C-alpha cells in the first residue's frame, strides 16, 4: 500500500509541474494554470485539422514536459511534407521566435510551410513578412492560426497577393498599425469606418464610387472589404453589380500610388462599340496578367471563342495589332468584319501595323472611329480618290489632330486640294462639317437638310 501511495504522490507532482509549465499566449511569462483552465484552453483551441494539419496538441507541443522551448513547443516537429524538422522557439519576438526571418528556417511557424507566400521552410518565397513578430497576434491559436480576420480572407488576399500596380508592395503595415496589437485599428489609429488609410489607393473622390464614398455598398472599398470582396469564388470574375469597380480608381479623380497616377477612363459611358460590357472584358482585374496594361492573356470573343492575346508593347511587335500572321493582338482578336486587322487575316490589308491603335481609337470612346461618318467618306466611299490616313495626317500618327503639314484642323491647308470654298462655313465648309457630324444622313448617301445644293458645288462648278 505504501508503494502505491508513493506512486500516486509522484504522479501528482509530475502533473502539477506540467500544468505549471504552460504559457499564456498573451505574455512572455510562464504561467501557473489549474487543470480546469488547461482543459478550457484545450477546448478553446478546437484543433480539428481544418488548418495546418493539426489534430492535437502533441503535433506541436511536448506533452511530456521535457522541451527546452517555451510553451513546451517540440524541439523536433514531424512535418507533413519534409519529415522531422528541428525547431527553436525561445522567444516570442526577435531571434528564435515564431518565424524570425533568418536563413535557418527553424521557427515553429515555418518548419511545415512549403507553399506559403511567406516563411516557407526552405526560404524559396524570399519575402519578408513581419519577421520576428509574434504570429499569434493575427493568426490566433484558437483559430488554428488561420489567415486573419476570418470574414475578410478574400479581401486580404487581394491586397497582399494581387500584382495590379507594379511596385505597390503592400504589406500588413501599409494599412495596419505596427506592432499589430489591434488588427481592427489602422495605421492612423482609427477604425475601418473612419480611417483615411484606404483613401490614397481607393480614391473616394470622382464619379465613382459615388454616394457615401468608400462606404458605398456597391463600389466602396471599405464596404466591400467587410462584405466578402468584389470577386466571385474564382478570385478573377467581378461579382454582379461590381462591373464598374475599376473606375473607382480610374475616374476623373484617380488614385495615386507610389507617385503613379492611375490612367483615366470613362468606360462606363457606352458608345455602342466593341461589345465591351466592362473592364474585365479585356483586362485581368485580378492583376495577374503578364500583358501590358493587365490585358487578359485570353479573351472570350463574341464570334470566334477564346483567343490567346500577346500584348507586351504599345508599338511594334506584340502590340495592339502588329501585322504578323498570329493575329493575337488585343485589337484584332475579336474583329471579323473589319477593313483591317481581322482575327484570321482575311482582309490582308496593312493599316498602321505596330502603331498604337489608341492614338486615334480612344479608350475613353470604347475605341470607336473618331468622327466615323467623315472618316468613312474619305477612306471608302469616293471611288475617284485613293485616300489613306496619311493623305491627310502626319505619319506616324503621333498626334492625329496635327495634319500632314504640321498644322491643326483650323489652319491646315491639307484639305484645300480636294475641298473648295470657305472650309469653315457651317453649312458647306469641309472642315466645319468634318467635326460636326458630316454632311450625310446615316445611310451615307442622302445629304442632310440644307446641304442638298451647296455641298457638291464646293468642288464642282455647276
């Protein structure tokens, strides 16, 4: 009986020592815990294996109590991909903490990682991310260290992973205070509703996002951050009602990031050209495209299915439409009935190959032909004259509003050879009619009212 009593006493002492070695996550100090509080912590941790392949305390902790690491972290962890790994965890911040950023990769928060954006066990990501900071400030123990905050996962991934703006280099401290003791308080020490941290990149001014600014339910960055983001589950497709999301930065009050001002567009104003329903028709709104201007590497065309797009230069080879036989330019992949640059090359007509199409076909006008009625009459419908763009314009078209004699429309004499009379006359003047809609009705045959007798007489003596 005395022997059994000694065994019971020794067992009680061992259990007491183990319980007293447990560490409170909120401090650097070893804390004495009762069995009741330990049971509560174990239940609160709720390790189910959903994240991190952790199904019990023993995966990370030495339940015998013999570890020299704090919080009884194992000195060797059996990782799921790389076998046993040595772990040093003697401090919560700085060297030998969760993931301290050195080249030994022996932190408890990096020995298992192989596909992370940060802190992989071989350093292949090569990206600093809160090195030497207590990871459990954001990646909570009782949430199995899942990415924080749980309701806003997609929004965080968009900020930290997307490559929308070259050199943007967003990190946690771009938005949050450091050290991140309160994730819901931002770098200006204000909560989401009133912080101005978002304003620089998300541009609350201008036409978009509209009423309530960044809190606008449809297009406001703050509102969408809290409600699941702007993308569908694929992380690429904008949700219904968010098609004008891009214009929140690219409107008349554009965002400015690292001294880079966003380009201005009014793509929301439909002109009935090019079947463009929104930015994502042509652009990769996730920011992952290898093409210039984030043009999609594949565009779903209205007539010919999906087409590969190579757009790595504004002019020359692999530009808008470079004239080669691959027909993979962004300005030719959809065309089937054009006079130039169709998707199968059947027109076989050179037309400013390798020149920036947007010099004349403006993005803000959905690439419509400028003054279309007047241009069509010049280029196609007067059989006695062989007219091309450079008959009137300078070549290359550095500025389409400067003509071949380097003069603007009001003073150029380029028009004089073909057109007679007072060219600025509002009724019969060629220059005046060129910019005010032309002289023909939509059928391109019937002269508009008031021009029936005077227009032809500007060239022909009757």
